[in-house]
């Protein structure tokens, strides 16, 4: 298995868990859990692959779907053991975001895309799965939560990967550092309220 | 016309009617009816074809769009004759779901996809059109309604088609049986409240 | 630069501004502005290109993304100077819709699609970017606003382009006339309340 393939697996695993928790909050049955888990797990990567006109990563490798479904089954029977499903969802989503940004950026670099596209595909791979999950589950998308680093964390991670690759760092180190940076920013935002200044309307919203 | 082509037509017809009823509930004008009817009618199959990297079924055959638009026109002028548009929408959606799951599963088998992908594409073809309709019309997606068989009915139908094909049943019988099974499960859920156990939070939702 | 390429640029510019205003209403940070601006700016054209199995227009030309991001930066720092961001958003969206319908119709004619598909792709290119913006930002989609010409204006513009092309008008004149017609209808609807009769439920909604 290649490094990038491994990252796709890892992000599927964690996003599937976050998706299943969202399904638990919507009180779905077990097939609903599997559906939302798959949508969240492969959503971002699917859009990346469609845009790159590559074969979709999970069509060539159905094991990925089986992983997402297995995670959904496990969460269906164990989610009640968690103290707060909302908090757990948020942290799992942060982890999955970080891994997926690395995976997306890495694939785009491998396909020799220009820098702007590399960064954009990194962000798309990271945020789109969670965005579709939230739209389908009728929740306010995490990416839109005011005063939180989300797209911004993905942006920083994707830029860092690009720079590290250009400066000749080894792929393993690059991807590990990128994941760590994205996660650190997102975690700082959840835990300590780190944020960028948001737009404030002056005068108030019309 | 092939059997699978015929199924695509049938699902377009019924989904277009369901989409038009959703448009009537949103009080759109006649072009809005046609827009929502087309989105609902071809949405699921379009995603299936994009994932399979096949040519989109209605691009090669614009008659399909004309059918959806004609249905929208008819519904625009006749929907007020219905006793309950919501109930009718639900039943039409059930029928369209059943037909579309067969069509999606059939195409994926024809393209010689592995079993997991066949089942998944069956579900995607069945539920995505209605899901996009509900997201665009700002309604809670039917696929998320608690305590109803929806994705589950699609899952059962797709699995049955796969098994029947593997055991050598004729395509016509297979597709008819799959449609009947999906519809029976969905209908039982609407009419008699059949359902799978849903996730219940213990302790309550946080 | 070709005429159609120029239209794509123009619609990106105006849609990015409309998207940034939507981001300002959701009080996002600067990366959030850029994200929503890009989604709105390239959303419709991306779906058009995926359906036509063409290379995505902005993947081949990352300048387009840079334009959308630059617009987002400018709007982030200047939006408070506007008297009403909602009104400005509506008018920018009307302008972008008109340009994008021309661009979409023009590309579909160039690809020698049948008439039905040309009109449909014109509408899709025009309305999908704004629709995704509204779904992601949790606003009621403009395309669904009762008693307004929106999809209808796009439909009229796309039909006019098709007719003008078939009757041998020069491409420049055709596209200009199409943009003007779509904009005139949409503007008349915003300013003077022009509309088509909408569906009214008799008896009331059930």
C-alpha cells in the first residue's frame, strides 16, 4: 500500500466514525448509519477524483466501503457509551479533516497540478465530506461555524504541504507535518477558541 | 430499447411527478416545476454515471428531459385535484425509489462492478434524486425520517437483485422482483409503520 | 482569449462578489469568504463541464481561482461600505446569472449538443453556483423564491441564445443579447415584481 493510499484509508476510518455519530444524533436506523458514514467518509475524496478526472478511489477498492460500513456498525452499538457524542464528533471530525487535507494535497501534487489547484483540492478533500454530512443531516455545517478555524486550518495545512514538498522534504515527513499542523490549528480553535477575525457588519445586517 | 433503458425511463417518469409535487408545495412557477422535476428525475442516475465514468444517460438521450418537463407541465395544472399532495408525493417517491434501485443495480452489474459497489450504486441511484430534491426544496430529506425504511428498503432491493443475478435468474424476473421487494418494504413502512430499531441515545442527546 | 473564455471570467468575477456577500451575512472569516466565493463562482460551470465530460474550466486555468479569491479579499474589507448587502447580493447575483447562462449555453452549442441539452446546460451553469452557495450558507435558495423570475429568466435567455445562433447571428451579438435578455427579466422581477403565475394549492397545502 502506498503512503497516500494509507492516508485515504485513515481518513475514511475517522470520517466514518464522525458520520456515524451524526447519524446517531439524527436517530437513524443501522442502514442510515452506514449511509451517512459512507457519504462522510468518501465525499471529499470523490469530488477530488471527479475534478481530477481520475478513477474514484473507492470504486477501484471496495474494501474502503466495507471499512466505513463496519465503523458504522460498531458506532451504532457503542455510541451510548460516550459521554458527549457532539464533542466526540467534533474531535473526530478535526482529526479526519487533518488527514484528508494531507491526502488531497498529496494526490494533487502527484498529479502535477499547479500550486493554486493543489491547495484548493486539499481544502476540498478535507471539508466536502463533512459539509455533505451536515447538509444531509440538516445541521449547520461545521465549516460555517463563526469564529472557528476550519477552512482556515485546512488552508494552512495544504499550504504547508506544498511548501514542504517544494523544499524537498521526504513525503512521509511532509504528510505527517501537514496533518499535525491542520490538527493543531483546529484543536486550538475547539479547545482555546483560536480564530481569525470574522466579518462584522457595520451597520448591522440588512 | 433495452430493459435497463426502459427502467431509466420509468424512474424518470415517476420521480418527475414526485419532484413536481414538491415544487407545488414550494409554490414555484412552471419553470420552477420543470427544474425540480428534472433534478429529482435524473439526479440519482447522473451521480451513478459520473461515478462509473459512463456517459450520462440523459445527455445521450434528451427525450428523457422532455419527459420530465412534460410531467411537470401536467402536474402544474392537475395537482390541485389530489386529495393530499404530501401523501401522493410519498407514494410516488416510494415507487420511483424501487424502480431506480433496480436500474442502478442493473447498470452496475452490467459494468461488472464488485458486489459492494453494485449494492452501493443501487442505493445511490435510488435515493440521491429525492435527497437533492429535499435539500433544494428545504424539506427534511425523506431518507432521514426516523423510524421509516428508506435506505434500508433500497439496500434490501439491491442485495436481492445481486443474489438473483448470481443465481442465474432471467434479467426481467430479477429486476421485477427487486422492484417489488423494495416497494413492498417501503410501502409497509408508510402504511403499517414497519421499521428497523433506530438509535436511541442513552443518556439523552448532548 | 476566446469570447466564451471571457464570459467565464466575467461570471466568475461577479459570482465571487455575490458569494462573498453571502459569506459576510454568515459572518465568516477571510478564508471562509474565499471558500464561499470560489464555490459560487465555479460551481455552475464545474457541473456543466462534468456533465459534458470536458476538462473543468478552472483546473486548466488556476487564474480563475485567484480572481475569485482576490474578489473575496476586496469584499471582506469593503462590504461594510454598502448600504444594503442583501440588495447588492441580489443584483450581483442577477448579473452573474445572466452572464453564466450565456457562457453555459455557448459552450454547449460549441460542443454540438442537441437543443434540449443546450438549454438545460445553460440553466444549470446559471443557477447551480448560487444554489450551492445558498444551501451551504443555510439560506432559502434564490431559485426557489416565490413569485420571482429566476430559473425562468435563465430559461428565456438560453432559448434566445439557441434561436439567435441557429438564425446565424454573430456569436458576439448573440451572447450580448442573451445576457441582456436574462438580466432584463431578472431585473424586472426584482424591481417591478414581474413574475409568472405560481402554483396555488386549492384546497390549501396538506
